[in-house]
C-alpha cells in the first residue's frame, strides 16, 4: 500500500511540474500617418522687392507642417514617405521644393525613426511624379503635438524671370503617401 501511495504522489507531482499552456502573441502591421498642426492650407508668396531694379527670387517657409506616423512591421522591413504634386499647376518660371527634417528625438520613440532629406531641398516635379522625402521608417512612432515628427519646409524659387507672370494665386496640392519599401 505504501508503494502505491508513493507512486501515486510521484505521478501527481510530476503531472503538476510538467503542465503547460500555450500562448500566442500577435502584433499586426500598423501604419498611420498624419499632418500637423492641421490639414489647412499654407501660403507661399514671393515678397515684393524693397527697391527698384531688384527682385526677391525665392521664398522659404520653415516648419510649415509636420509629418507624424506610427509604424509596426516585421523585422528588416522599412517604409518611406513620398511627396508629389496633386491637383493644380506650379507657376511657369518657378520651381517648387520640399525638405523633410529628421524626426525630433524628444518625442519620437523607437530606434527606427525615418530619416529626412538631409537638409536638402528636393524639387517637386511638375509632372506629378512622387519623390521620397523620408526613408528608413521601421517600427516606431513620432509622438504628437509641438516638437514631434518631421518638420516640412517649402521653397518657391524663380528660375526664369522672362516666363514669370503676376497672378492672383495658383493652388496646388501636395500628396504625402507612406509606402512599404
């Protein structure tokens, strides 16, 4: 009887020690992008010259908008953000440029925040082709609010004075897209 009781206790103890449960954790791919401080229009207008015989040939708007995002994806995958001209026409005799800063590390979280254009303005093609303005986005998020995300600067430059015509205004849209790389 003692042998049976000891064997029974051994089976109970071993059963408790070898019990297991399986758990599955899944994190879906996430991609969200926004423009701050809001989705309102900006105005980029050449300043009138201060004296006869001179001309202001460019205008820059610094930190006019910020791009923010949240991204979760498989290891070694990255995303990019592109910019392209949507509707409207870039005025004849001018070029329109865009620049994206690196993400602020004050609020951005993750070691795979995207990289901006490196301080360089890139021309927005008049034909509507997309250009990459932020690359290398991995699993990360930029934060929201003041000081978060990638600052977006715009530049309008007169390239051919003879073709330039005074106009009331030209409206164009810039379309930002986040894509898998």
